[in-house]
């Protein structure tokens, strides 16, 4: 979509209705988008999972901070995140849908 918008000279401002790790995916996507607009939603500073529990994650490149509306995109393997293994253990594998 971003490339089609760029071809028409338009900016792209992705958004989402949910939270949690989706904001990290969007942050990575926007950082690679050459026609990204100036304002994007980012609620990771106070995100929670579907049960209302805080998601204990850390960026591999330092803490998530906003400076003048700019958030540094984490880098490294995966999404550039470390998720607390004890939090992961509270979930179960779903084998059948």
C-alpha cells in the first residue's frame, strides 16, 4: 500500500486498533516506509495483553523512550525485543484451531 501511495505522491500513516506487540511491527514497517507521514500511534509505553497484563518486553537497543515525538526502532534478531521468559511460560501452545 505504501508503494502505491508513494507512486501517487501521497503519504502513508498506518494505524491499528489493537496494541501489544503489533505496535512494534508497525514501528518497523513505518521506519522502512519512504513516504511515511509525521504522526503515528505508538502505545507500547503502556501496553497490555488480551488479559490486561503488562507485556514485559525490552528493546535490545535500549529502553523505549520518546524524544520530541520520535521513538528509536529496536534492532537485532526477531523484532529487536527480549520478552521475559517467565511471561512466555504463562501461555499455552494451541495445537488445533
